[in-house]
């Protein structure tokens, strides 16, 4: 594992630490989760698009969807 250093507002860091503590975790653990999700965003969107393609024509919603509803994510 590699160490990195970031700069952030001290009050923001303390508030984030307090929230992490309230959630029975650490700010470091929360940062690792965020970084992993941030790095995989494109991959997760591609997975979602594949799932929607696989479901197309197999799922019925009981009514015709509008164009906006068809394009919602």
C-alpha cells in the first residue's frame, strides 16, 4: 500500500473524522472506499449499460415509458 498526502480544510477533516467515528470506521477506511469507487466509476457505468442491454425486451413495466424515463439512469 502506498501513502499519499492531501491538503484539506481542518474543520472539514475534523467533521469527517467525527462522522467516520460515529459510523464505527476510520477516515482512512472511508477514503479507501471512496478512492476505489472513484477509480471504478467508468467500469461500473459500463456494467450498468450491459445489464440494461441484457434486460431490454425481457422486463415489462406495465405501461409505455416516455423518452425521458427511458433515458434515466
